[in-house]
C-alpha cells in the first residue's frame, strides 16, 4: 500500500503576513486603470495615484495629510476634515499631471460608510477626478466641514466633568475650535487656488 505524501502549500509572503489580498489586487489590476490607493496610520492618511507596472507599481503622485501643515492647517492630521482636504490636495495634483480617472484601492482596510477613507475619496472627486463611488458612502457635509467637531467641543467645554485631555493639544496650541469651520474653508480655498 502506497502512502500519500502530503504537499505543504506555502503562500506568498505578503499573503502570509496579511498584507496583500492577491485576489482583490488581481481584480483591480485587470481593469488596467490607475488606482487611488488610500491607507490610514495612527497619525495621518496617505493617498497615492498608482499605475501597475510588471516590475512594480509606479506612484504617479502622492500626498499625506501632514502636507496640510504647509498650507496653514494647525489641527489634527487624522480627523475627517483633514482627510477630506488631503483628498482635495491629491485631486489637484492628479489633475495637474493629467490624471482624470482612477479606481479606489483600500487594500485590507474594511471600508465603512462615512469613514476617513470615504472622506478622502470625496475630496479627490470634488477636485475633479472621476472615480466611481456611490453618494451614500460619503460622510455628511456637517462632518466634512468640522461642524460636528466644533459642536462636540462646545458641549465638552460646557460640562466640567468631562475628561480634560480630549482637546489638550488644541488648548496647548491656543486654537479655538469655534473657528474650525472657517479654517477648513480657508485651507480649501488655498488648495483650489493653487
């Protein structure tokens, strides 16, 4: 009686590490369109326009939300308005390089309706780049404009029992969250005029 030898299948390294979903990637690459790659970190959001090449993906243009600091942004680089503004900035750069359309690539992140990923996507679309997306996935205009953050700050300020460390960084910098909406509009104007 012959014994069967079991073959051990070794997965690709990036698949083993949980860093790449090759099935999803292949589907995106078959479209042969540019990809808008969005990745989140604990402190910022990264956006890139990427073109597939057999020897490795080529980044045509990219932005991270920390680039907003050069435009006068003094607030967090990881909140929803910052993600929207970073998307707007990438959209303007993409149009300058004559990139007019792309598809969204979120990688292994779970796309949640109204999340930072979709705020950044909304910014790219508002800049004029054509990316297929449903209007229902975008955050509400109140959240994109910073109105909800300012309202939460004022309610937090009114009740002394709340945790005082929530907006400690803004207080250290002497920022008034009541002016957040005006600062978002000013930053948006700078991006659109550049």
